[in-house]
C-alpha cells in the first residue's frame, strides 16, 4: 500500500506545476485566459491517470478509497482543461467573426 505521506507530497507538486506553467505563459506576454488554459491543459491527467489507477488497484498497491480519489482527480482535471480550452476557443471564434485579427499564441505575432 502507498502511505499517506507519499500521497500528500504529490498534491502540492500538481499545484506548483499548474502555477509555474501559468506564470511562464504570463511572463511570455500571454493574456490570463490563454495562460490558465495552457496551464490546465498541460496538467490534465485524464486517461493516463485512470489507467494507472486501475492497474495499481488490480495489483493491490492502493485501496478502493485512494482509487476513487485518483479517478476523480483525473476526471476533474480533464473537465477543467476542457472548459478552459472551450472558453479560449469561443473567444478566438468571436474575434474571427467580428473581424478582429486573432493573436497567434506563442510567436509574439500581433503585438
């Protein structure tokens, strides 16, 4: 079984990863919406998290409660990433329909 101290050490790391990706995007000149969308998209654990949770549960490395937590975290991070990316895509479509030139992300174009 995995001890609780090992698990507790992982949660702050996930937050640090998300915040550091967001901060790097902001330092690169990206707007807050794009920066947060990028941070959540790169930090989503999704299918891989669910597969790994299933494998570790079948091997009796984790109990049912921890399995449920891993699956929920995987689902929630995917939902957040999907929501943020959909919001960014809607904004890009709105800019395209209204005729405003969309910024090309990450290239410094349009500045």
